[in-house]
């Protein structure tokens, strides 16, 4: 290698500035590659010129004789200060001139303008000494020196710096600097941190997409689809097995089939021609890698499409190279003619040398001129390539990239066009090989991604695995819950004995015709799952589905086919339905739900939609659970004459809505978690002859009006979690009352009139301030549940033994020190139904404990 600086760096080290990672080569169009090679050649020229200049470059100078001889020269050589004995005649002409001068002159004088050799000078000294005996003592007889040689070296160096043009001396170094700048400019976009990371990520993803088996299989499947349409162009098409379609469109291949045709393919303007195909199953590992690639491509696109930094940087570096080319060409062309072999030098050192002017030769002039011309030629070619690059950059909009051709050649018609840096990178890749971007487009297609998901999903979720996830719910029905899958596995529809199917967070759920095999399916849950159904599947659901739960974030997620299920009995809608979007619910379509009995809406309504009356003739239960939004308009309720159960929870109601009093068939009213303070309107409930259950719990009710006695058919009254301080006597006149819940209030005493409730079976007074239990309480012999926890009770009367039907007794959180032994007379009470502290249970006699623990021994005996 050539070494031309003291640092001893080689050509390979300098050329490394032009190197890039091998994977980046796909982003190097032909002009960049060509310019890289030109830069390497220019680098070699510069290094060669620099090396030659350091090792060979020199200037040789000789004095120029003056036209006239100085006649006033001094008679004595040693005493003459102008004589330069150090200079010797280097040519025969000089020697002859010296001899001629000695022979002609009568006096021993010499002209300082004539260079003398050592021989001539000795002879001259001898002649002078013979002619002038007076000067014998001054004859030349001293110590010899090398002064004459140093004078030549001195004048050569002086003239090298004074006579030679600066460009002749610095051309190699300038060429080297320019070339390095061009090299750096060519690859700066690969080195700049903000673009390097994106480029590295892009090249990595592109390579994986190109080599992914899914790309080959997906494009092969496309080729197979085309081959079905162009059978005359097939070779061996008869050997292709047909896809089993679950789509309503006959002849279209199934997107969910796990079998993919693997074939040879090629991209062209025409349809791909199929070679001998072979059916293979996508490997699980390949499928997982492909799914990861789809996610990487999606994130990379979102990240890169936001900016055009890579495009701008490439344009800037191309402009810099072009400007650099013009600059080099302009100033270099002016100095070509200044490089010459001969130079005239006037160093102004006559007092040291004795000569004013020298004629010099530059031995590297010819070589440097040829190298300079070569360098200019290379620069010109380099510049024209730069101009072409600029033309290409601005000829078409490189910040937009269309996959139109790929869409035409494949079945992936949904491949989107891209923009900004993403588009520019794809344009650059096209200059290397268009096959890269075409294969890359497969991972931009949602259709392709969905096919991959279906194949991977069916490969993972087999029939046996799904069977293991089937469970029994509270209603003793077989239930399957699928959560956060990429789709619905085909094997689900082979579970013919399934009763309940729950699909949650499955955005690409599709229900095929195979669902018609599930003859026991009556309940379907769609939680954030806008499922699409085929026509045959819809017909089955329309006739057989009885209960449907739809949970959504936006009303648009509710599938349109939901409103056409004519045999649906129960519909649960859970999601955002604010006042501005009420009309978007599609309640007009509820008219098709001719057998709907239960409508449950959990949302943020400000009014009951008027169109809900479309289902009023057959609706028996209406539930509205708000999220705290105040429900203002309730007039629509008046038309729902057949509603037997009504729940208005968390609707910020301050009073009992008057529209409720028109519901003559109402049996169960639940106004839980509102802001009701007074219930003076309760007297109007006397018109609701069928009302048996009234739930006013979790409100702010302070007292109960005596008019409640008019609601004579009331069987259950829930007033827990209010602000009651006492119970009016009127409550105990409700002879049909079987359940009374006044838990978590501020009640201090239980009225003795409680003994009038002979039908009372469940009494809940937990979380109050009761300290004494009236004896009349134990006349309610039908009590099964008695909750007295978290009060201030100090003792339990022995009469508690009269409650022979008692099965649940809560006493925990009181001030008791013992339990009465009469608990043993409560024949149905067991330890599991006795909620009390352990130390209190230990105060019971052993025989009572045995009675209370009897359920354990009986269960054990029955088990044996």
C-alpha cells in the first residue's frame, strides 16, 4: 500500500470511509454504486500522486549567465568577494568558457558571472600565482569543504517554493481531501444517527419479509387463486385440491383453511404463472415470526411515515456533491496549464550565491499533469452522475409510493400506499430489485395478516384444546369463553353441545356457516367484538338465538344483524350511548325483535329513548344502569304497559318518577343507587296492584312516610344504605311482607310492632345502632334469615329458640359475651349459617355445638 503521511494510514483505511454494511446495499442504486467506484479510483489517483510527490518530487536549478561580462572585476581571486568558489561547472560548456576566459585575459581577473569548476579554479589560481609572485603566500591551500553542494541544495529548495505554482505542490493533497469529502457525502445518510436507526430497522425488516416463508406461501396462494381463474395457463393444475369454503360466495377460497399452496412464482405485468405446486402446512414457528413481522411493519410504518428526514438528507448530500463537483471543476481547470517542466526563478539571494536568476526543471510536472487531467475526467463523470441523481430525485414525487402494480398482480387489493421516508426507502429499494418491495407489500395487507392469523389460530386452537376450556356456568350450561384471540377458531363450531359462547376482545371475529351445527347454542356474548356473520350463519342465529350480550365502546361496534334476530328473547347492551348518539343505537330496528322480553341497557343515558316503545307490547323487563349520568326524561315509560320488572340504577334520580305509576303491570321496582331523599310519592304505588317488590336501597332517604301502608301487596321492601333513624309503625302493617332489609342505616330501636309481620322470613338490620331485641321479634316464627351484625346488642333472649325455621343468624360485631343455649332448639340452624366470633361460639354447651356441627357429620356419613 502507498503511505503518504506520517500517520502511515493505508489506502484500505481511507477507502473504508466509502464502505457500508453489506445489508445496506439494497438501498444503493446504480448511480451511488458507480459514484463509489469513481471515488475509489479518485482516491487511488490522489494517493499515487501524493506518494510520488513525497518520494520523487524535486526541482533542479542552474544559474543563468548574464549577457555582458563585468570588466571591473577584482585582480585577485581570493580577495574578490564576488567569486563563488563553491560553484563548479557542471557542463562541458562551462569548463570551456572558463578556460577561454583565462587564456584571453592578460590580467588575472575573473568574472563572477561565469561558473567555475574545481579544476578550472585550481588552474586559474596557479596561473595567477605565477604571474604575481607577490601573492605566493596567499595560495589556495586550505581545508576542503562541501559548501558548493549545499549552495545547490539551498537554491533548489528556494526555487521549489518560489517558482513552482502552488497547485503543482498541493494537488495530491487537495485531491485526497476532495475525494474524502465526496465519500463522506455519499454515505452520510447511513451514518447520521437519526436516519441510521431508521434505515437499519427498515433493512432488517425488509430482509426478514423477503425471506419469510409466509411471503412465499401467501403469494403462492394468490397464484393458486389466479390459476383457478386461468386454468388454461396452468401446468398440472388438476393436482391442486380445492379449498373448502365457508363463505357465502361460492368459489372463493377459504381464508381460514390451514392448508396453503406452496408454489414457484414470479412477478410480472401479467398474472403469475404457476409451476408445479405442493401443499404444505405453515410451520408454527414461521407463523409466529410472520405475526411478529406484521406488528413490526405496522409500528415501523407509523414511526417513519411521520417525517421525511431521510429524503431531505439524501437530497442535501446529493446537492453538496454536485456543488463540490462544480467547485472542483472550476478552479482545477484553471491550473492545468500552470503545471510545466521549466520554471524561471529569481530568489533574491545574490549576496549569498552571486547569481540573480536561475533556470529550474520540475521532474514530476509531466506526471502530475497527466494525473490532474485524469482526475478532472473522473470528476466530470462523477458530476454528471450527480446531476442525473438530482434529476431522478425531482422527476417524480419520491415521498409517495403506490403498490398499485402489486395490487393488480395479487389478491391483496388492500395494500395501502405509503408516504414520506417510508415511500422514499421503497423507491430506493426498487432501484436495487423491485421484488423486495413487492414481497414487502404482503406485510402491509390486512387481508394477508388476517389469513395468517386464521391459519395460526386454527393450528393452535384444536378441537381437543377447546374442549378443555368448556365449563359449566351457574345455570349448569356448557359455556366457552374465548378472550383476546385473533379470530374465532374453526374448531369452535364443532362443539355441537355448547350452550353459551362468549367472544371477548376479538376484533376480527367471523361467524361462518358451520355455526348451524351448534344446535344447542342459545346464548351469545360479544364483548368488544363486532363479529361478522355469513348469510347462512345469520339465518341460523335469527331462528335459534335466544339471548345476546353486546358490550361496546362505540355504538358503531354493534353489528347491524343484531337488530334482525326475530326470535331473540333477551338483549343486553353495555356501552357508551350518550344523548348526542341516542339515535345511532338503531332502536328503530328493534321492531324486528318481535319476541324480545328483556332489554338491559347499561350506559350513560340522559333520557329513555322514545323508540324503545317499539318493543313495548312484548317487553316484560327493562333495566337501565347509568354510570351516574342524570336520567331526566322518562315519559317513554308510560307506554310500556306490560313491563313487570323495572330497574333504574345509578341514574341520579331525586324523586320517584311519576311515569312509573302508569305501569299497571309492574311487579318489581328497583331504584338502587340514586339520590332520592323523600318518597312521599309512595302513596301512588297503591294503584300498582301487582307491585310486590320495592327496592329503594343505596339512596338518601331520611324517613318512611306512613302512606306506605297503602301498598298492601308489598312482599319485599329494601331500604338499606339510607339515612333512616327509625322505622314507622306503618311498615309493620304490611301483612304480606316477607323480606325487610333496613341494613346500614342509623336505626336505634326495633319497634315492638314487628311481631305483627307473621309472614316475615328475612330480616336484615345489620350496621345500625340497635342495642335491645324486643321479645315480639321472636313471634315472627317464619324467620329464616336474621341479620343483626354490627350493632350494639349486649344479649340475645332465650326466646330465639322459637325461630325453629331459622337457617342463617348473623351476630358478629356486637357487644355479646355469650350465646344462649336455646340456639340448640333452632333445628335448621347449623354452624355454617351462624356468623359469630369464635370465642362466642365456644361459650355454647357442648351438646349445642354438636347439634350445630351436625351438618358436617351428616355430610361425611352420606359421603361414605
